[in-house]
């Protein structure tokens, strides 16, 4: 299981060169395609500027070994309906199953189902971060979603001071997600739910709604929940003997959309300044196509070993992102141990219950109780 993927690079295959062996060894490999891929869309971003990528770049995912693409995210509609349609069509032409986006909400809520070695694996994908314009509707292309509400409460006698922030899922869309999971549960042996969620570029932070929605997915029948969107690794926990990866971080991302120069649009320059104020970091100038938080150089490839009863074990392979935006899989060496310490630290700081142990070159945090 891989995190966010943006292939805005003339040679996108190169992004996977240092992880290709491990990726292709997976029986089923799933990743999150972050932006639309189209040559006929229009740039209509509603949040962070994220122009569409060349549809031909998606073939790099096929060659790297991906089988499933989750699509529910804040950027999927940034190139309009054509961007949604072309992204899905090209991925499916390449043989990848997709879930989370469609030409209407009914299509966006449809699962991806893959069969391997006699097992049926089901996948669902939901956007929990908005904006509203990304959401699919009865006659509108976009993504499946859970609407998250934000409430600010001043808990001390200082008007104008910093409030306490409460976030929680709107009941109707949370129940719709649960209904999708319950329906899919009857058709598959193993069920994964992918949630586009989290506070971007902010270490060791798992919002109130994130745990609520992830646990609701497991209550409805999910075997494993994975998160992405924050572009930085987040912690892990076990709930009802089921693993939750709250943030897979970045897998392979090469983008210049977040960098600014003299030719940048006013919107892009404004976002760069707003990002600096919101998140308090400057991208490493040597990472010209990876303009993320310095701690986002820590990365993982998550894994689940499954059988007909669900997930047997879960954990990750540590990775380190180099200045060419390539995730390099590292083992139980100095770099791998640094990534493992980081994951353990952000899990503990977020108040999560995962306990980690090395098993060869992998780090395990979940093992089914009856094994």
C-alpha cells in the first residue's frame, strides 16, 4: 500500500527505480492518484493549485506494478469533468481498478474488487477534506466523500484568543460510507477503506474526526483503514483488532505546482505565502520537485498479509525520499531505523496505541490475536 502519487515528471518511471523490486513483489499493490490526468481539461482549482498531469504518465504505475488506484481527493475535479473521466478511463485501460471517483456520486461510491489466489479483495475510497467542489453529485463528476464539520470553541476568558478546535463527521455522509462498506462486506474476503484526511504538512497530528471516521469504517466491516493527504507520515493504531494507518505520507511525488517563480500565477504565489504562514516551513531548495515539509523525507510502503479471515499481519517497509523525489526502500540499517523511530514518535505523540517490532527488513505493528 502506497501513499500519494503525483507524476508531474518527464520520466515518471524513474520515480520508482529505487523501490521497483519491492513494489512488483506485491500480490496486490494499491496507491492514491492525487491529481487528474487529462489533455482536455481546464484548470479550475478550488483550493491548492494542482494542474493536471499528462495521461501518458499513468503508464508508469502499471510498469511499477500497481493494481488499484484510489481517487477520492481534494484535487480530482481540478480539471473539470473531463479530468475525472480521462483519469479513470486511462487507469482502467492500463488494467488498474479504480474507486472513489466517477461521473456522478453513484459511480464514485462504487468499489474496486480484485481477485488473487482465491481471495476477493475490496477497496473503497473517500475524501474527508473537501473542498465541496470536488464532491460528486447526482449529475456532477467528482469524488465520494465524508463531509467533516469544524467547530471552534473558546474555552477560556480571553475573547479573540486561540480556540479549541473540534472536528466531526456529518452523520448522513458517514452513514452513507458505512452503508457502502456493509454492502461490500458481503462480496469480499478482505476490505480496505482509504480516507483522504488529515492536517497537511503537520507532524504528529491526528484530528478528532480522523479517528472517528476510521473507527466507523472498521465498525461497518473494514479490515484495514489507510489515510493519505497530509503529505507527511502519521501514526498507526489498532482498533477492534484491526490496523489503522492514519497517514501513509508520500510515495512518489514529483511536482512543481507548489514552487513559485517569476512565471507563477498570482494564485500560486498567494498559496505559497499562505502555506508558509499556515505550516511554518520552507521546502528544501535541493528538493526542487518535492516541496514538502523536511520530515516528509521519511516515507513507508505499508503492507498487509491477508487470508480469508482478513488481515493476518500489518506493518511497513521504511523508505527515504531523495532529492530526485525517489522513495528508496531501506532495511534495518541506520536510515531504516531513523524512519522507524520517526513513525514510533509520531504515533506516541498523537496518543495512538501501536507497538512496533522489526521482522527482518520490515516493521510490524499488527498481528491478529488468534494467530
